[in-house]
């Protein structure tokens, strides 16, 4: 077992360190149902398609992204951050048409 795997197993998952707990990875791999089918049943295919488009646009445009430093910002910095994101979303035709 590598030291990184050992540390992951010992410390568990972490969003901050971008580590998924190995036990959780194993459980996800063993599931006995179609995860996509369940997601479509729970959220609806149209909603999932819309979320996929939004995720693609956020991934492509750094102005639509933020990170965990948001929680260390002052209230004014948070508002400026949100304004940057809202402006970028409005200026993106793929997001503007259905949402604004």
C-alpha cells in the first residue's frame, strides 16, 4: 500500500485535499443498480441535461469559478465574487438564454 493510499485510508476523504475515501470508491464500484437511471428518476432527465450544460460552462470559464477561499473573504469580497460570477454567467450566451 502506497503512503498516499495509506494516508487516505487513515484520514478519510477530503474535499480540500481532493481525496476520496478508498472505502467509498470501493462501495461505488460495487453498486448493483444503474446510477444514471436512478439520477434521471430522482432529478429528471431535463434537469440533469441542464446541470451538465452549466457544469461544462463553469469548467471552461474561470470567471464562473470560486473555491473554498470564499469562506475566508469579507462580506464585501464575497459580494464582489458573486457579482463577478453573475456577470460572467449573464455574458455567456449558453447560460443567459435559459436563465436570465
